[in-house]
C-alpha cells in the first residue's frame, strides 16, 4: 500500500515537473517571438536611405550665373540704380563650396555650408552716377566691387524616414556678408572719391528637404528654403533651392552633381547710408562627399 502511495506521489511530481518545463518552454518561445518582433520593429524604425550618415563632409565647385541690381543712397537721399553685370562685373563667377552635415539620433540633423562670390569691374562712366555720398561724373574712370560671403546654418528634423525616403523640415540662417563699394581717382583731389557700403544680413529661413534612394548607389536630394523678415535696420527676403543627384562610388565616398539657386532682396540702412540690393544667382555644382559612421 505504501509502495503504491509512493509511486503515485512520484508520478504526480514528475507530471508537475513536466508541466512546469512546458510552461517555461512556452514562455521562452513567446519571449523569442516578442524579441524577434521588437528587433524587426527597431530595424524598420532605423532604416534610412544610404545617403544618411552620422557625418558628411563636402567640398566642391559652384558655377553660378548672377543678376544683381544695387542702389546706395547717401545723406542727400537719392542714388542711382546700377545693374552690376551691365556695369562690367562678370556674370559667371566659379567658386569653391564647402559643407558639413551631421545626423544625431534618428531624426535630428545640423547643416553648415559656406561659399564666397567676389567680383569687381573697371569702367569709364557713360553717365553721372549717384552712389553713397558722391556723384561720379561722366567719363570718370571708376573701380567698383561687390564681395559676398554666404554662410548657411540650419537645424533639421526628419519626420518620415525609411529605406527609400528621408523627408524633413528645417529652420536656420542664411548669413550674407556684403561689401559693396566704388571709387575714382581724378587729376585733382576734388575728383578722388571713395564710397563703401558693407552689411551683414542674418536672414532666418524655414525649409523642407527630402531624399529618394533610387538604388543602392544612386539617390536624389532636394531642398527649398524661404522667408521674408525685418530685423532692426534690415528688411530681407530670401528664396533658396538645391537639387542634386548623388552617386556612391566607394564605401565612404559619393559624388554630387546638382543645381543651386538663391534670390535675395535686402533693404538696409546704416549711418549716412541706405542701401537696396536685389541679387540672384543659379548654376550647376559638383562635389565630393566623405561620410562615415552610418546608421
């Protein structure tokens, strides 16, 4: 009798152990499935086009065609509208272009770009020109210059991203440093004039940007920025566009071929001077991008 009781208890214990083990296996299997689902979801969330990397450094060339109209009024309150390209400044001004792009987390990015356009012209005047504090007379030999340094800083947020697309919005600044001047040297001291009008216009802007990965090596990127704002003594409007085709030819390198455009209108006042500038340019660009620490 005792033997039967012992056997029954042993059987119940074995059955209980088997049930516990099956429960553990079931929980482990469920955990494995949940882990796989979580990994798949995480992988899907972190999927980005191949153009998205932790850091991108760009260097290249920009070949803009400019169209510029300026007017600088002195204390007398009047000036002459001058078309700088008709005045003799080169319409085509190749320049170097430098840029940086950093991606932090899954959504945040910062951008910095810089290039400069420096132009000048020598001309014998065919009419009187009022510029700044002086009137430059007909037949005077005049030297004029228009130098611009363009800095662009922005913060962007990617609100949609997958293996093919990366789309977001940004807010930033186009910092435009203008230096515009004119001078002439005559035979007498009375005909030796020089006027200089320099301003730095920090124009904020909002924009949208997007990337479409055509394949594992080709992608298209595009950006559009706009804003009209008045800050203290500067009233400005800015429209900027940039579209490029990217080709990855090495693991950490790709080449960009694109087309950039910028249109700026600035009305600014300084002590003794008021200036009005309407400046636009557009043209092709080409660059090499070095990137690393891909997501």
